[in-house]
């Protein structure tokens, strides 16, 4: 089976914003406690943060991490996480029916961000709280000393402002499950007033307004239209969320889900353009896809806690999906979609980073290891920076529930002009046949050599990584990719993920 791709130097989509390789950490399950924070762990630093986890996170070169939620933030009092730890209250979290001792707050999280080389993207509670609390939070984080909130921050150990630039105005406010759920008009009006107030404090902040929680919401996409009608001139991004599942155990349908993701993004892109036209605005608003991942493996085991049958446990095992090889292919397709939509998607956050539907897992007082999905995320983050190429792709396809003609080849291309390197990320969705992929390279100075070819494939789509066998599913150095003139050729095994890098002369 053959597939052809044309990559032309001048046929581009956009410069990829590095922030599409961002992540998310919420006070949920073991994401924070025994995830990034475990003071008694043998690798813990002076701040109680696990060194083994920090090393795995640093390797990903993550630009931003969204914090502290998520559903958690809609009933969160940020003041609970500041000041002496022994004086911080234990609170009941209504979102996940657990308790939180608030041993990690904005100070500890910023220290951790500094350790792993990332920046904070903070979410504001617009569920149970409102404008004044939002203003106070931003002033505490970014305000100067000599004022009430700046002086309090200094008293708590941080004289210099944190200088957080990215702020989420609430979380999933369209969802009836959300504490403080609002209609689009209610939320849009509140978000606009909060945004105006924060702009009065600092015009340079980047503000993210809530879009739809998923593409199946009854209010989608009208929610986005109404919210943007209220906020278009005062915000920079609208957020989207989407999770991916294979409950029916149908690989073909599962691996076609990024076709739905593509339509979701395109629909909101059109909605943004419509509101912009209606307002005769000169501003551009972009998409922050700040929650995405595979999520379904742990649903059954979570029911007892989420239904309130286990009391109010602290940092229980929740949403701990154990990812398999099939999920590698799904994550590869999702990341390819973000690269191909980089003209409008400027921020994206894998949800989440550690333990909770995450590429990194830990055992309390034990090991940390990479889940299967760590690798496509790693390859895209490290090597998927540059100019997204508008590839012309011809591939045989198949019919799925979400689309009539899903190409077996899912591919994206990135040109790093400074380094003189082309990188292709490719997924063969076919379960039994290899794909002979031929890439015509046009307009480039010349293809000198294939400098890296990584492949992920496995005989068992259900294969997983564990603390005992952390490398059961891992990338392997591949051979067989070749360049003849301006043509790159490679054979893609059935159900495989590939990364190919070409050094240009």
C-alpha cells in the first residue's frame, strides 16, 4: 500500500507556537501529592519535590503548565495555599470528592516550575468566586511590594513578583457539573468585566476565556459565539477541551477521532472569524486547547470515590489511566492535528502531566516511569518546533464512525530553517498492511541525509509500561528510510508511529 506526500518550502501553515507542547497539573488524585510533591521520597529536594519526576519533566522541555485546575479551581480559595504550611486549612474538594491539605500552593508551584524549566499558567476561580477575588489573586502574584497584596507575598517569602503572564478566566463554565456553572451570557458578561479589570492592572497579560468542554455539549458552538460577543475585545484566547476513548474496542474508529478534533477546531476558528467580522474588529483571538488526552481506562475504578462512597480521601488514586501502545498512535494523531492547526491553536496542554491521565507515573516512595504516550509527546515537543508545512497527502483511506474517508497515513511536517532540518511525524493507522510513504521535497536547498528515524510499534496494541517493565513499549531506532535526490522514502509498519528527521544541505 502506497501513500505520497508533497512538502514544499513555501507552502506553510504557520510558525508553531512552542506553547502547544504545554501541560496541566490539577489538585486531583495523585497529580500533586506523591506525584510532583512527596517530601519523604528519597529523591525529594529541599522543597519536597520529587527529583526523579522533575528529571522526566525537564526532558520534555514544557513551556507552560496550567495550574491548579481544572474542575478543582471552581471552588478553590487561592489564599488557602499561601503562608506557613502548618497554618493552612484542609478543604473538601467538591469536584473530585476528596480533601486537600493545601501543602502546595502558588509559591511551591512556582519553585517547582523553576526547577523543571517551565512557567505557570494560572487559572482563576470564576465559579464560587468573582471579580474581586480574581483581582486580588493577580495582584498577589504579579503586584509590586508597597501594596497590600505585594507585601503579603513578600512576607510569605517572595519579594519579587511571579510575573505570571497567562491567566485562565475560570474552567469549563459551560458544564452543569461545574461549581458555579453559568449560562453563556452570565459567564460572558462576568469574564469580560474580570478581563477589563485585569487589563487595568496590566495590559500585557494574556487572558483565556472558557469555550466548550467538549464538542458534544448541547450548547456548542453557540456558547463560543455568545461568550466571544461579550469578550472579544478583552481576551486573547478561547479554550477548548477534548478527551479520547476507545470503549468499544474498535481500533479503526478510535484512531479516526482526530478527524472530529480537526472539525472541532475548524468550527471554533470559523466562530472566531464570524464574531470578529460582526464587531469589525482588528484584533485576533486564538485557541488555547488547554485540556486534551486519552481518558477512559480508569473510569470504572474511579466510581466509588467520585460517587462519594469513600468519604473524603486525600490524594487517592483517581483517573490513573494505564496507557497502552494503541494510545501512542492516538496521541501521535492528536499532536499532528495541533501542528496542522498551528495557525489558530497557539496553546495546548496535555492533561495531565503526572499520575492523573498522564505520561508520567509514580509509586509512592517508589519509582517514576514513562508511560507509553510519553514518547510521541516528547518527540513533538523536542523536534516539532519551527514552521508547520502544508503537506499535500494522497493516501488510501477507510470509513469510520466520525468520517467517511479517514486516510491511513496521518502525517505532519515541520521545517526548522535555523537548523536546516525537516521533521515528519507519521502514523500508519492500518492494522495489517505496511505503508510505503514517498515524500517529495520541493523548494528546499537539497536533502542531504536522514539523521534520525524513530519508530514505535508493537505486536500487542494493549501492551503497557509498568514500574517493573518501564520499557515494554518504547521507541526504537529504525532503518530503511532513504533519500534519492529530492525524494524521501520510508516503509511504515502496520499500526506504527514514526519520526523522521532530514538534514538539508
